[in-house]
C-alpha cells in the first residue's frame, strides 16, 4: 500500500512539473506575441481577420473567423538560394487599402462577380533582401503572397516556408492531379496533396486552402509539417523556382465556412485575385457543349448533324486525327486520309457548329507557330491541348504563353490532363476549361462524384468528359453512377466548355427522352445557389439561365432522403417543372410538376443515383 501511495505521489509530481513546463512555454509564447507588434487586416463585414507579426525576427501570420481562431501563428517566408528569408525580418512600412467593385463575367456560375476586400501591403526587410507581403481579406477568405523588390540579382527560390498551423484535429481530402480522394486524419497524411485542399473537423468547420494567379511558378503542393495539425508547402516537381527582378509569387488562400456547401461562396475567388482584365470578353468566345467524333469524314458529318439537332456548339476530333499523338513524326498540320478536316469544318459552319482539334504536347511544341495561322485558315474553332506539363515551372510558363498565343488568334482552348486552374481565364477568357480531374473515362464512383464539388471544383472549371450510355453501349467499365446522376452532374459541375458525349456514336443514341435534358442545359449561368450538400454524401445545386432554373441532385454511395427549399424562385410566379429520375429498370422516368417560391422538393434518391429538373416560369 505504501509503495502504491509513493508511486501515485511520484506520478502527481511528474504531472505537476509537466503542466508547469507547458504552461511556462505557453506563457512565454504569449509574452513574446504580446511584445510583438501585431498588424491586423479585417474583412469588410468584420468577421474574418488576418494578423501578421514578427516573433524574434520570424514573420508569422494568424487567421481568425467569426471570433474563433482558425490557424495559430504560422510561418511565412521562403528560401532564396540558401538564405532563409523571413527568419530575420523587420516590417518597414505598411499601407492599407480597400476595394469594392464588381465585374460582369458571362463565362461563370454567376454573371456578376463582386470583388470586395480590405488589403494591406507589408514592406519587409530581411538583411539585404527587400520584399513585401500583400494581403487581401474578404468575407470568409484571406489571400496573401510575396512580392520581391526590383533587386538587380535574384537567383532561385529553393523552398517556400509558408505553413498552415491549425489549432484542432482535422480531416483532409488528399489527392494528386487526377487521382481519387482519400479522407485522412491530417496528422496521418503521408503523401502530398494538391491545391485546392479541403479540410474539416467534421462538424462546423470547413476550410479550403488554394492557389491563385500561378503564371510563372512551379506546381507546389501541401505536405504534412512536423508540427501537429500543420501543413507546409513543398516543391514536388522542381528543385527550385527561377526568379527575375520584381517576381510575384502566386496567391495562397484560406477560405472558411461553417458548412460544406458554404465553401462555394469562394469558387470565384481565384478570378477575383487574378489581375484586372481591361478588355471585355471577346464576342467570339463561345461557351457550349461538345460531342467527340470518330475519325472519318462521314463520322464528322454525322456528329455535326447530331450536335445541331441537340443544341450543341462543338464537335471534337481527338487524338489520332493527324496520326499517333506521341510520335514526333506525326504532323498536326496534316490530317489522315480518311478524314477531310476542312470539309467537316465547312459543313459545321453551315450548321453553326465549331470544330475543335486535339493536339498533343509533342505537336504543340514542334508546330505551334505553324498551326495557329493554318487552323485559322481552315476555320478551326478551338484547340484542345493534350498531355501538357502543368507540373513544372518551365511547363507552366510555356503553357500560359501558348494558350495566350492561341486565344489571341481567336481560338478557344481546352487544356487536358494534369493542369488545374488558378484563375488565369480572367486574363485569357478564351481559355474556357481544363481537365485536372478524374473524369468519367477513369471510372469514378459515387463517393468521388460527390466529393468533387467540395474540392477540385473550388479551383474553377473542369472538363469531366461524360461517358453517357446509349442503346449499343452502357460503358459499364467507365460509369459507376446512374443515368439520372449523369444528367444532374452537368448542372452540379461547372465548365463553360462541357464534353457531354465522350465515347458514344451519334447513331447509337436512339432514345430522345434519355438525352433530352442535354438539349437544354447551358454551360454558363446567370445565378447559382448551392442548396444542400455533405462531402461524399450528396449535393444539390440550382442554377439560372435567363428565366429558367436547372437543378441537379446527386447521391453518394448511400441513399439520400431530405428536402430542398425552393426559396430562390421569383415570388409571384408559377414554375412548370420537368423532372428526370432513375427507374427501377435502369431507364429514365420523366414527370411533371408545378412549383412556386417557398415550396419544398422532397428528395428520395438511392445511392449513386440522382435527379435533374428544369423549372420554367409560366408565361
């Protein structure tokens, strides 16, 4: 008994000393922070705060949202050659400003984007390096980036020291490029994660960490930092980033919401952060839907006729139209014998259907300056870039310049494979979409389709390459969700250029009811509302074009039962709705109802299924 009492006393003494030590450490950190001068930038609504200070020379930041701390004091800075910038920093000057503007954007989820923020520029000195930290604080979001002074000699950034130190346990939806999503405890993450990265405490905190305006940088990624609940930035595709005087880093963003669907208030944040476009969107930039054609003249003509009948805007000739795409001897200035490109283009123009041509990175690098005027002469509407390098600094720099060359010539662009957007379409409006997503041809399941709206689509448009089934082919290898969910996802997923029929031949779509919805669904919108959603479980999105509303509802792996409030409808109007759902035999069922503002739509959707609606106001 005495030995037990002695052991208990030793244990209590150990706990007391440990608590005292931790308390002293915390007090010491608090004391150091209290002695430091803390600079704050607050959002226009007063609920989001970015704080910056130097702690013994180390530059730190912290984010608060609705009176709660989101990040603790986290590192800022970078390695310039072998010198750590941000470790011995003094803040030399601070200038504050604000912006409350809006701009018309006919290629978006909403036709007007509001850019309302408070800002600060912190001019810093770290020994002989002068740089600044630019900060913008929006309602629910913060953005910051480094800007180097016009130093005569700059060199290379060998690492970025930016970190994201959170104050609680979080789950992160880890992924890379076109992979699946894996929800893992942040402290257990052993792989890198792409931007935008979504994190949650599973209750009332949802965070998106993103990147905007990357024109000259490498594709940086997030990795687990040694600290608990912390992430930092890593260069996974370059050992260093080459700089020039006056170099501007990409924006790092943190967006916060108390609900998962609330994150979509920030899906246009990258456009807001990426420069000011002085020119309006050119009239020739036409969004729309496309069907991929087989590689013969006859198939091209049939695809044009199908596109015209179903209110599509484009036909795509994909890999192979000029030979083997990865072969350096294949020449994108010449088409194969069985396909007369100019003939199909001429026929397409008679039906107001544009022709888009795929060109692999090999052909683009070898012949870009030749094919641009040639394709203009042929009457090509756009180019789909294939297998570009969207990972390295050189690859990204080449890509941005190449896309601008193409769009300056009046051709639209769709970039495929690993590249993800950072808002550059604000500066290059003809850059309609890109892939950077695990689309239908890679067999995504219902968990994946209902994770995407809360992750990858927060960065901007994505070409999902729908593989819609038909009478000849169910594409069972590719499709893991129902027909009605496929319809719904064309509303849920945003892309100004949307590939609807990726594999199917026009003559095989014999049921007009199965594909009727695709006739009417637009690809750009006047107004959008995210109605309900839980990551990997379900999603409901309503979008308006003109006076008509489109609603897409999709269930994850499990059944979804609930209701949707139709408060977004215009008061005093009666809406006639057409509703497409899945039947028990795998066929679509179409029904009709009427709705008015304030009505509720009951949801009874089985796992991996969905429903799609069109609501038209009574005239």
